[in-house]
C-alpha cells in the first residue's frame, strides 16, 4: 500500500491568490490554497490521500512516491558534440574525468 505521506510536497506563497499554495510533485494537477502553510499542507495531504484511495479503488496506476524509489546515481544526457568536446578539454585541463567535472558543475 502506498503511503500518501511519502509524496513530495512543497508549500509556496501565491501572490496571485494571496495565500499559501501546497503542491505535490507526483500529482502536478493537484494543489490546495490556505491562509497558512500548515493548513495548506494538511489540505493537500488529505486530498492526495483521497485521490490515491480513489485510484486504487478504480484499478488505476498510482504513482510511486519519489522518496520510495531507488536511484542508481546514473543518468544519460545527450549534448551536442561540440559541448562534449569542450567538457572533455575542461576535464583534461583540470586533471579529472568528464564525469567528475559534470558532477561538480551540477552540484
């Protein structure tokens, strides 16, 4: 059973609405507005719980929380050959691998 509390929640101020808005990365179409951050989060977690229960009841695919997934630490990125060449040169000049150089740039 998926725990709705494991989803990735974020609360931010909405200038347009004049309230805090809670968002969930795994359910980008859902949000909840409230006058304070705690109420926004509470409202959205309740909504997400209801949606997950509904999806399960209807036999729909329920997203796995990002926090519950395993990550290998590897991903592949396609870049233009000239950019690849420039990164290789930078790495050589710094005496590191391209992987270490790009990892440092991403950090």
